[in-house]
C-alpha cells in the first residue's frame, strides 16, 4: 500500500472503519514504551509517513491510534499505528 525507508503501511485485515490502515516500522520494536529505540530522525520520518499515508488513501480527517500493552488492547506486539477514516465501527484492536 505504501512504503518509505524503514516504514510500511498495510490495510488492516479486520477493518474497524471505512478506511483502516496500519503503519509500522520495518525493524522490530515491541510497543510504544520502546519508542526511544528510534532515533530522532526516525521518529520524525515515522510521523511524516503516517500523515503521508493518510493523504495517499484520500483522508483529510482521520484518527491515529496506538495501543501500548495487552491491558490497553494491544494484540500484535510490534509497534504500529492505526489510521482510521470515515465511519468507525466498534473498537480498533
């Protein structure tokens, strides 16, 4: 769907909104608590990639979500962000 150096965007296999895309770093980082493993440049590029991906899928208004830890609903233990646009159905996971 979208790719930039070090990052990947894919459609969620169980969408919770009209548009539901996942953005993740290619290298493994378990969750947001380890965000410090990305250097400042990588963190900035990741946020820019999230915004670029939203534009590429045609979204002007959207939500960006991250679940940190099992107790917060994280089910895939690789850092990722949910981009949701349009009508949201249920709770993203």
